[in-house]
C-alpha cells in the first residue's frame, strides 16, 4: 500500500505533531545511529530517551526516526514477538535516504491508549519511508496531515483487539482503509485503484 503525498505544503506544527496529545506516561525515543545500515530496534544503545528506559516498546511510546541519517536505515523489529509504539516518525533530515522498519520474523504493533496511533512521514526531498515488517494495528491509526513524503506499507497489515481503520490524512490518498480487509492478504500490498498513480 502506497500512501502518496500530492501537495508540498508543510504544516508549521509538524515538529510537534507526534506528541501533541500524548499522556504524561509516554516515553519519547529518538534514533541515534546516524550512519544507517541494518540495525536492531531492541538495542537500547540505538535510542536516546529522557526517560532512561531502553527502547520504544510500550503503548503511547514515541519512536522518532526523523534524524540526520547519512545512509539508508533498515531497522529490524526482531525475530519473534512484537515491538509496540504509539507514534512513529520517519524521514532522514540530512540527506535523501530510505528508512525502512523491517523484520526477521517479528512485527510492529501501533497502539495508543487515549487517541489514534500516528505515523508521520517526512524527510528531505527523495526520502523513502516504509514499513516492510508485518504491521499490526492495536488502535485506529492515522498518517498525519503534516506528512510531506510518500509512505509505503509493503508487509502484511493486520489488527488486534477490534476493527480499526487506517486513515490517510495527507491530501491525495484514500481517506480510510479498514485493516480487516487487509488482514488475510499476502506479505506484499500494492496501491489500489483508488490511490493516485505514481508521477
């Protein structure tokens, strides 16, 4: 599934879009391995956090990958189980790189206690942002309007604990997609006819 941004307007509040309505108990994590490469999500040394906890792995956590990457980043969620975050921000700010949340067998769970989970897709021109790991929605999930770069989900998309929607708030893409319709599909999702063609 490709989620396309068709306008270039940048929201002035993009920097705070991920944390605007988060509860005080949430932990903020920023990626700190700027050289890219294949890295482990579950390695606490790869993240910086004021909270002092290890890595993003709880409902409401914020995983921010919007840093000055100097090379493509393949961020592996692990071989089994799930890692959980409430919000995730994508996009290399130093150069046009690919930021990909991958899997060697595990899955990424997006879950937020009191609001929708969020994805923010940004980065310099030419940045490629995607989740190729299996993605599980534990709550309705939005690709935020402040996103400025296309975003792709190339792995399976499922849900747990309810029937949740996946909503593209960027202009130009489909407004809402039910995860239930995608749950049983293969590991490769492609753009639907309702999404704009690549230009």
